[in-house]
C-alpha cells in the first residue's frame, strides 16, 4: 500500500503507519513521514559566470560587464521520499545544471538592446524580454526550474524561491505569491 501523502510504499501491517482513515476511506493511509503543518526545505547553490548589459541603466551597468553569479535554489516538500529526502541533491543538481549549461559564459541582453545584433554574430547570447537584471534572471530561472520540477517530481515537491547574487552584498530573490 502506498502512503497517499509521501508516496512511501508501506504494507498495512507496518508499525509506523499511524493514520488509517477508516471512516472516509479505509484505503487512505498516511505513514510517519507526513504530518500536517510541517515543511522540509532544501537549498542548493550554483555558480556560473555570465556577462550582461543593462541597456536602460544610466550608470555603469549600461556597460558590458560580467559577474560570477551565485544562484540559490530552494525546494520544499511536506513529506520525504523513500530515501527520507525532499529530493536527492544530485537530482536537483542535474535538473538545474541542465538549464544553466546554456547560460555558461553567455552574454545576456535585452531583446530591445540596439547592440543585440552585434553580439548575435557567433557569440553565446541569451535574450530576455527586458534588461537582464538579477531580478529578471531570478524570475526566468524560477519559471524554468519550477516547470522541470513539476514534470519530473509531481506535485509534492515545489520550488520555493530562486536567489541570485551578483556579488557578495547584492542579491535579488524571486518568490511567487
Ligand atoms: Zn551587472
């Protein structure tokens, strides 16, 4: 029998099954890994060098420049899987790296940047619908990672936030409502 909350396979005689809802449905069984009100969160950090130019900025950021961006990804679940994990860190790494590998050493540009055509000639470029600020990158990576997590991990595991550091003391974070 499968725990309906955490997908942990248990037999009906398992002593750690603590809740059998016999009134509404005798088939609904929750194992010890699920308790209302609890949330497990894991976080993994990625580092990736990228260049960008903020075409609307009136200061130094309108110049082409780069950062060793640090990206933090938070994933949560009310339950743990068969390995007593939210998700294996290596699995999360694989999901995120598959997206990030297309951004390694890329120049990030606004679709409306008048310099775009110069950079699109044979260089690694990623185009955004606005200036590629840390805020825009957070939202973009959140949407990409979140949809991958949904496809691969179902409804229990959710992406909580994506944070991006341009340097040690400047960070943007995207947390959807
Ligand atoms: Zn910058």
